[in-house]
C-alpha cells in the first residue's frame, strides 16, 4: 500500500464532508496493507473525527485489523460487518476459497513440471546430472542419521509396549509378527516421509524462496534457463530415488530396535527373533512400504518447491511458505498413506 499513499491522501482531501456526518469505509477490496498504510488510515480517521465526522470501518480482514491495533487504532473506530453477515460461514467460505486456490496453484505447478519432464525426455543432454547427485547427497544421504535413529526408537517403543500386553497371554513370540509387519508396511515409510518433509521439504522452500527474493529466478529466466528443468526437476527426481532407499534402511533399523526391546523385556534371543521373521515375513510387506516412497517423495518435493516459488519479496513470506509446505506435505502424505493402505488391503497384498 505504501506506493499508493499519495493517491489515498488526495482522494480524502477531495471529499466534501459536513460536520456531524457519518462515514462508512468498506475495506473489502483492501487485500494488502503495510504499517505505513495503517498509520495513514489512523491519521485520516483522526482528522475526520476532529471535524465531528463519525467513522465506521466495514469488512476488515484479520491481517488489517491486527495492523490497525498495533498502530493504536482501537475500538473508538468501530469495526463492523454488513448486517446479517455470519462470522462462522465467512470463515468457512474463506477456508474453502483458500483450499480451492491452493489446489489450482498445485495443478498449475504439476503442469509446468510435467512439461519440463517431457522436455527432458526429448532432450536428455539438458538434464543436470550433477544437480541430481548433489540433491541426493544433501536431501537423502544426509537425512539418514535422523531417520534411522527415529525408526529405531519407534521400533523399540512399539515392541516394548506390545510386549507388556502380549506377555499376559503367554504369546511372547508374536511380538515379532506385529513389529515386523507394522514397521515395514506402515511405520517406517510414514516416519521417513514425515522427517524428510520437515528436513528436506522445508529446505526446498527456503532455497527457492531466497532465490526469488534475490531475483536469481528472474535472472535465470532472462538468460533462457527454466528453473523447473534446472533446479526443481532434479530435486524431485533425486528425492524419488533417495526416499525408497531411506525407507529400506529405516525398516532394518526399526526391526533392530524391536529386536533389542524383545530381548530386554521378553528374553527373545536374536536367533529366535530372526527365525520367526523367516517364518512369517512375506516380501509383499516390504514391497508395500517401498512402493510408497516415490509417491511420498513427489508430494514432499513438489509442495516444497511450489511454496518456494510462491515466496514474495519479504522475509515473512519465506517463514509463512516454509511452514505451509511442511504442514501441507505431512498432511497429504498421511492421507496418501491411508489411501495406499485401503487399496493394498482390497487387493489382498
């Protein structure tokens, strides 16, 4: 709003208002406002009140209302909505519109990504192998320690808690069945995806966000380099390659943590534990977990990259979009995992 302050002051100066009149200001079209704009609005209303003109603000967004409050524009200027407006339904409407615009932006982003992928298939020499390898190292290999530690602790806790219940029925060995199947099918893929979303998804958003703020993205386009082909696509493919590897190793560490807990709590030796795995384990359990990896990686990397490209020219925008990318990625990954579970269950896999 700063660049429009002069025009706003001229508009107010041209108003012919009588004393003791009332003025209603509809701010529904004011979508963006900064502190300077709020201070100007405060000064203009104060000047009108000195002329004994009653001022009422209508349709004030929460962001602008916050700015008005921190610039000491309090309830002496009443913040009212149109008669008959319902705050609950207004909130539902805004939320629905936000979801709609988010889906539309994501579909547009996927379209751009698909175009970049087709172009790369047609011209393989344009693909940046070095960027792919660098991304695998930064966002997959370096994520291994925290993912493996988390998976081992989850396996340990699951086995320990299960042992306390199974021990009551004298079915100690069945702790192996529950642990191995739950870890390989559900827990390891989900834990790996959540950790990677928090670590690598946020990194994608921050990297692209800083590049947008410093106008590196615009510079690349000016020089004829498509950021989708040179930055985003290698990152997405790298994570789609790396996440299944992470899940496989997380499976091993989760089972190892459960084996340790079974030994400590139930006295099941490593040989007995491994022997039971050979009896009950089906390769389908491993397949179900690994096949989720590329889909989870696509969700995490694409949402993280999309939010990075949505960053505006402010540091607040980086924080907001990074938070949104992590929360959205984790939420959609959990939904995707639930869909996979239902589909594989119906297929009998």
